């Protein structure tokens, strides 16, 4: 570690909280000029949050950021850009209704005057030519008409264009995720050349091989802190995976009574992802808890939703033999009815059985809600209070009560434990296990390994496909992570 | 797949590279105008003349201006439900103060534009739905208009009457005015470098603010432009009708929204087309009364028939653009 290059960025003791959830817990990170730093970690490890703080789009609750030795005051995206920090965010930050040239203009306030359009076009085209020869993009193309891979190319190229502000650090957050192998290779080659020219680079990727091969140094993050920081040469794929995952071996809390042979009970769900060809389908029987694992957004939610749709309307490739209820993951967006009481929120899935004549029986709704309040301990003085009077974890319990209190024999869970505290989680795990023993079937998408350990059988998803099919005995975190990440190169 | 089927276009010039879906989208409004024109020509060939167009389109100029005003608001993902009442209020100011006390009239109209900019600021800063704010404002403008002119009356300033009575050679005045309006709005919003920022704020506001631009300024600019074109619309309306009425602009809110959408604009995403919007306004102005009169539809039924035509034309546009989106 005899690094003589001048230091460009230093983050010290950075903490960030979203409500009660700690996203970053005191991160220290330093980066030298002309260094390519690889940043890896599981979903929710805090990588993106850290980069948002570095790019000025989020502010740290505690800690300090210094660029080239100075601590900038009122750090904001504009300041970051003036200091030469560019960021290619995971979510595309191009305006789809503008052309490629116009998007370049958005990035460069100095492109004004009568010929701005031509100059912006020339600027972006030259950079695209330099990074992705043969890219096939014209500056007058509307971004909305470009396929996702080309949008990504434009965005990457734009981050490297220079007018009056320097480029000193480019943050690439999953830049290759929507590029094919050829263009990804072009990009990585360009990054190495840029680093050679003295530009620093932070490279975030789930393709571990890429990170090891192209970075000078690798930092591993887990649970909002950095857990490893060493030259890339010190890592291989297995060491990285081990550093990212939970290395302590948890005692597996399998009770003997739960050891059940698959296929003994009647079939409940047989589903196949839309793009799956060849082997690989999800099968669930009565009384089973089936885990859907893999990185976030790799097709788990869409499969759950198509199973939900298949329950009411026959769909080819889907077989659902009982009624279905869904526990939403994004509570605020598609879970709770914010203006309704707790009781109404719980009863809404069971309106058929709560009816008396043409009306909803308030008494039966109240009874149902009280039953579940006591059973899963929703902490509220009055079940008729507004749902928003509950804490996040208790709102989630109310959503569970809605599904479990209904007549549904299959419960689909779309990563429902996000942002729920440990105590509540343990209570819900117990409840799910008890309900499964009583004959309910659970399909449980989760990004947390601890929750997979509750499952009887786990399917791992990657790129909208089922890539692994693990029984409870085969399940290890290593295996899940191994199959979640594409085999690089 | 996509990279195989799309030819390498690097050899093409920087500007003006052909883009088929974009061309189709741009031609749609012109197509609907052509359909209405063909209908009129078929029903009454004599209407297709210098004099005929001047007559048929004399109310198209204020509609086109109101449509452009609405377009600026829609470009920022908002909707202005007060533009009709605003045009009516401007009309009342024009027919009274602007004629009698020109300085007061001018200050009032400039103040109106400032109020619009302030509305933009309010909507942005408080994160309010523009529909609610502008709906509220529509009652404010309407009330002010009634206060100014409780009974229909007043008179347009002479200079305004003269502008609106211009008889340019060869091309009828409304068509010339429409071309000028479209050109000004097109250059301002589509060609200037700040226009790209304004449209971008509707397309992806996050990206614009991350690039260091002020969304507040963008929103205020868009609303101020809407106010400016609303004022011009009121002036043009009074120049055509010669006197004012507090309710004179009431139909303009819906007409302007329909004109923007008919012209290829979309409610969200910053996708608007100034030229399309003007063509949409002309189409609506023609489909409104001349076409219906020529179809011998009794006046009692014209408003309903007008609405029906609007639905048919807009439905056709949605159908065509949906086909275009899924080739």
C-alpha cells in the first residue's frame, strides 16, 4: 500500500438514516487520483446511498466529505459537477423526451448560443465514438426511441464529456447491467484508458469477475459499513462472495417435524417465468413455504403478479389450484388504504364473508380485526384508528392479517419485510410457519437470506429466469449468492 | 436483436437524421387537419378560398394562442384549468382599461403574467397539484372579469382592431398569424438551449435537477410563457369580436387542452409539439362551427356534435399512435 498518488476523495464517518433504518453506519472511504475502485456488496448494503452522498444528491446525517483536500460547503449536485464528480446512476438519468444532443446540453450549462445543438451533438458523438466504436447512435435520436442498452451508452459517454468543467471522478453504478458483452468490453477498456489518463473511477457491479479484472482496489460493503478493503489482486471470486455474505454460520433452526417430503400434498402452484425456456419451473404444494431468492428486480415480483393474475384467469404455463392473496412489499404504494381504519384495512380482502345482506357487517369486520390483532399482536389501543397511526412494522402486520384472515389458500409475499424490525420479523416467521402447518401455501420473495432459511424450498432468480432450485438441505448463502451473480467472462 | 436490425447510422449528418416513428408522430396532426379540410371542401367547395378561410378561421387565432399557452403548462407535466377564465379576464381588461387608460391596462396585463409565474412557483414549492391551483384561479379570474364588466360591452382599442383586420396579400391573415405563432413557439421551446431544459423538466425532473438546474426557475418560466400567450389570446379574441363579455373565454380551457393533445402532445413526459398544437387548434376551430354548419346540423345540436367530433378525432389519434408504438 505505498500509494504516492494524491488523494482525490475522502469520506470519513459517513452515516445516513432513512427514518429508523440505518443505511450507512460510519463509512470511511478514500480514493486516489487515477485510481479505479471497485465497490461490491449485496442489495441494501448501502453502496448506492454512499454514491448519492458522494454525488451530492443525498446529504449525510453525520460525517465528512472532502474533495482534493477541501471540504466543500453546501455540497449539492451542482457543486459536485463543478468539482469534477460525475455519476452514472443506476436508474437512468436521461430525459426520454429529449434528443441525445439535448441531453448533453442539459449536462453542460455552457453549451449556449446559436450553434449549441451542433456543438452538443459533436461533443457526445466524439465521446461515443471513442468509447463505443460502431455504436449506431445519432445525436438527433430521441432517447425514448433508443433501446435500453444504447441509452446506457449515451449516459456513460455523457459522463465523460468535457466542456468547461473538469472530469476528475466518474462513478459508474452498474454500468454494464444493460450492455451486452461486446459493448461492456468496450466500456471497460475505455475506463482503463481513462484511469491511465488520471481520471478516478468508482465502479459498482454485481459482475464480480468484471470488478476483479478491472479495478485497482476493491471495497466490500455489508449492512451499511465497509467490511473489506484491499487491492484487487488480493481477491478472487470466492473470497469476494465470502466477504459479501454472512460468514458466521448460523445454527439452522430446523425442527424435525418440518422435514416433509415434497409432493406428498396436493399441488397448489405450477408456474414458469415468461422468458424461461427449457427446464425450470416453480412448483408449490399445499403447506409449503417456497422462497424466491436472487437479487432485487430479477423477475421475482413479476412472477408473483402473474401467479396472482392466473388465479382468476386461466393462463398458459400457469397452474393455480386455489384462491390467492398477495402481501405487498411496497406498503405505501400498493399495500395500505391510507384513509381507512386498521379494521377496514384488514377486512378488505374478506368482504364476501363479512357481508350481511347487501351491506358489510361492521360487527363481523370488527371481530375479524380483533381476532387478528390479538393473534399477531398489532400494537394499537383501538382497531378503529386510522392505519397510519401504526408504525411501519405494525402496518405490515395488518397487511399480513389481511391475507391470513382471508379465505386464500395461497399467500404470495412480495418481499414484505423491508424495513421491518427484527422482533416483528420473528413473530411473523412463527406465524407463517404455523399457517403453513395448517395447510396454507406461501410463496415468499425475499432479498434476505435469514428469511430463506424459513423456507422449505428455494428458487433463485437471475435475469427473469429461475437459475437454481435448492432444497432446504442444499440451501447455503454461498450457493444463493453464487447463482444470483452471473458467471462473468 | 435490436443491434442487428438497426443499421449503422454513423455516416449520417449530425442534424436531421431520418427517424420514421418521429416523422409519423409529427405528421399525425397535419393528417387530421387535412381530413377536416377535405370534409369542408367536399361539402362546400367555395369555402376553400381566401375569403372563406378568413371567415372560417377568424376565431382560430385566439384559440391557437390559448393552445400554445396550455402547451407550455403541459410541457411541465401540469394542466391549466384557468386559461379560459384568464382569457376572458384579459378580454375584459382589453376592452376597458387598455382602451381608456392604456398605461393601467398594460401594467395589469404584465401583472397577469407575473401572477402566472408566481402560480408556477407556488405549485413547485408547495408541491401542489396544478389542477387544483388553476381550478381555484379560474374562479378568481372569472370573478375579476365580472367585476370589471358586469354586462357585455366595452370596445377593443383601435390599434388592435386594425391588426386583426389586416388583409395580407395571397395568404389569409389567420393562416399567416398561425404560422407566426407556431414559428415563435417552436423556436422558443424546441430550438433554444433553455427550451431543452424546460422540456427536460417535464421529461425527467430529477435528471434536470441533478445536472444542477433550478426546477423552480423552469416551472416559473413555463407558467410565465403560458401567461404571456394567454394575454395574447385575450387580445386577439377582443380584436376579432370587438367587444368583451366576462364569459367570452369559457370554452377555451377544454379547447386548448384538446388542441395540445390533438397536436401530438401528451399529458405527461414533456412531450409537446408547438407546430402540432397550432395545427390542432386550427383543426378544432374548423371542426367546431364551419364543418358543422356545412353539414346542415341545426345550431341546437352543434355543441354536442362538436364534442362528438372531438372524441372521434382524439380517439383516432390515440389509435394511430398506439399502432405506431407497437410495430
